C-alpha cells in the first residue's frame, strides 16, 4: 500500500517530478515530462507497478526528514539497527538527460541497506528488458521508446522482475545511485558525477531563492517552500505550470472523484502571476504569461480551460483499469475530459492576467491587445450562456455566478487597459456590456432572503468561489452584499474551521461528505477578511491552513478534517499559490513589508 499523501516529499528538475515516501520509496515518477506515463506508479497501485526503494533492512527506530534550506534537495534520516544513515534525494536541473540521484551517507555505526528497483513503463504495466550496458557501465532497462540506465558502485542482482542490491554503510561512507532517463533510440546518456551534481543542484536552488523579494517576517520559510514548489511544477521549456505532478489522488478517500492534474489551467492565471510578481520572480511571471498567450492563440470559441505543458489541446481522458487506485479509489484516470467544457470564467482570467502583467510593467508581445480584443468580442456573444463553472461540474450547464462575474472582469480589465495604455477598442459597447453583466448578476445571482450571492441563478446553495468577488473588484469589500456572502459562507460552508468549495447541503448521489475542505478556498476566505479589515480573522484562517501542511511544508488540494489527512492531488499548485498570496496580503496589512503586495488592479 502507498503511504499517506502527506508522507511524500517532492523532488524535481523543472520538467518532471518524483514523490519520495518517508519510507525511502519513490512511488511516483513520470518520465521524461510531467504528463508522460509514469515508470513508478506504486502510488496508484502496488510495488509491482513500479517503485524505487532505498532503506535499512533491519528495524527502523526513527525516521526524520527535511529539505536542505532553500533547495529541493530532500534528506531522510533513518535511525536503525547498528547506527544512523541519511538518504539524500534530488534531481539535478535538466541537462542533456534527466537524472534521479540518491546518495546514501553513513552518519554513525554501520547500517545494512537494501535497494529494490521495479521499473514499469506505460503507467505501471510494461515490463522492460533489463541488461547490462554493453559498454560495461550501468544497467539498462528498455521498453519501446523508453530507456533508463542505473549506475552505482554496488553490485546488483535481478529476481522476480526486480533489481536488488544489499550493502552496508559505515560512518563517513557515501554510496551513490543514479537513475537516468533517455529515449531508447538515442545513445545511452553519459554518466554524471553524483557529488558534483549535488553541489550544482544546491547552488542552483539557493541562487534562485536569493532572488525572492518576500520580506514578510511571518512564515517566511513556508512561503519560500511554496515558491520552490511552484518553480518545481513549472515546465521550464515552455513556462507552463502544472496544477500538480500527479493524477487520480482522490478528493474523497475511496471515492471516484479522481482527476488528472498534470496540465495547466487558465483558472490559475492571475493568482499565479500575482504570486510570482509579488515575490520578485518577474522572469517566471513573464514565461507563464507567454505560455498563456501561446496556449490561448486562435479562435476564442475554441479556448479551453486547460492545456498541456506544451500548449496541447487534445487531453483525451482514459482509464488505467489495471491499477487498483490510491487506497482503492477508482478509476485511475489519465487525461481530463473537462478540457472540452465551456467555462466562461477563463475568459476573465485571461484578460485579467494580461492586465495585471501590464500594470506590473512586464514586457508584453505587441499582438496581445489584438488577441484580447478578439476574445472580448467573442465574449460579448456568449457571456449570457450557461456553462460548467469554475469547478468543472460534469452535469447540466448552469448560469454560475462566478462565471458571470469573471465575464464582467474581462470587460472591466479590457476597458481599463485601453484607458490606461491608450489602446483602441469599442469602449462604449464594452461599458454597456460591463454594466449589463453587473446588473444581471446583482439581480439574478443575489438572494435577498439568504442575504448572499449564490452558486448559480435561482439556486439556494452557495459556492466558495463567491469569496473572490471583492478581490476581483466586482463590489467593494464593505458592501452589505459582500459582507452577507462572507457570513453565509462561514455559516453554511465550513467544516471544522475549513472552507468547502461545494455547499454541503447539496443533494448528491454520493455519501456525504463528497470531498475534503478545499485549502485554496480557506485562504480565499482569509483574503476576503483582509480586504474587509478583519486582519485577525484572516490570520486565524491562514494559521489553520498552515497547521495542516506536512513536515516538509507541502500541501495537497484538500484536507479531510475527519480523517486528519490531506486528500487530492499533491502537491497542489493552487494551494501553494494561495498561501503565497495570502501571506503577502497579511504581511502588507500588518505593515510587515517595506512595500505593499501587488494586488489585482481593479
């Protein structure tokens, strides 16, 4: 059985990432990229579906772990029979090939160790042909287009389609293991020096972290860990940022809400830009912006809610029926059918992201404005249609309030960009539409009896995305309708102090609760409190989320307060982005920073 979700740590090379368990097992790795088939899929099955274990063979008395400061180098320390040993895991920034380096260092005494390597390409099902490298350097595993080579001074042996090694480590000893990926039709990748790679990787991450401008005194280490995680989830060749490096980790333990998150969502665009720009990472912000521009290029009617890391549009969903699923949660899905949904909010996110980029003085392509005008022209014809909403509902389309609000945002930001930067556009028409949408939402999306905005027109249920209405500038934070909405969310949509994204009063075919609390939404409530001037309430909410991060500072999509466990795909970019933004907002509100955070320009 796989470990608890929160028992994993993340390593990566900014093109793919691996999850390392507290037990020393790498149970998830997609090679060569985030969206490739995994060669280690034990996370969603068993050890027979691929994993790489390095651990003491005898009784383990105590295990602890940490990241080296301001790096993505993970150290797991085992106190075992005979002494103590440290396992150092990392992936060097991508060179000619992709490497996973594992260094076993003796700390005290003498410890017996075992390595078990099970490589299964093709989502944990394809057994490779394993042989010694004809050049005498390493052990090759080949299946179809995929190839890995394992290099280590330790003698290995094969049994039951698994590669084993038994060895001992004494105080001061260091034993390296390097697993390298390459296409099978290319020459075998050249070896790397593990110790030199460790030094280079440490220097890479510390130099990157030194560029941070976050100077809030509160939770700086956690903010930096979130920024490192966001960088690790960035596909460096294109600037696209995946929502998570995993698929099918369940929103509800044992449930069927298991989705593939190894893609890039337009929904996260403005949140991401603010997190990066606030923290001094304008280069990464510009790369993300340029990815957005390329992905959205083309006919606005064909705009999707998500794209692949290269900007791919066809993300066909299928099921890996041979995998048992995380703790039995089935099905295991690859691809995401929601990419074909109509979600009107993405138009607002796109135009808002471009506007925020201009306000932050990022250098934008001259063709941006032409694309924006085309998008807004299309939106004028479709804004009044029902859609599937920000949460990608797979039922009948509705008139979701947040979708309509983001349509308003699209026109509002287009108007303000034109006014501020001298662009030409049909401003009179846009202003009329902006006012019409605002009036429509206030009349049809607000329930006077509930004194709250609601999930969709005519509904009596709420939706956590309503917490974003003040931050996007739809109404002032002090407006009684905003105050009423925040109060209603706190009354009806919280469980054990955390915010749910769906109203728990909703009738569902599933046994309640259908999922854990959505951690980004809990932080959106904190942001709403900051804007309303209730900083102490915001701080309490922020602290509550921080408290459920794992010992490495990583957070999944959701938190099951009943089970006391993280749920959903892990680590989740949106959660860490929200944490960064809320930390900036709190720091600025408490005058903890030398300059205020870059808020959405509304």
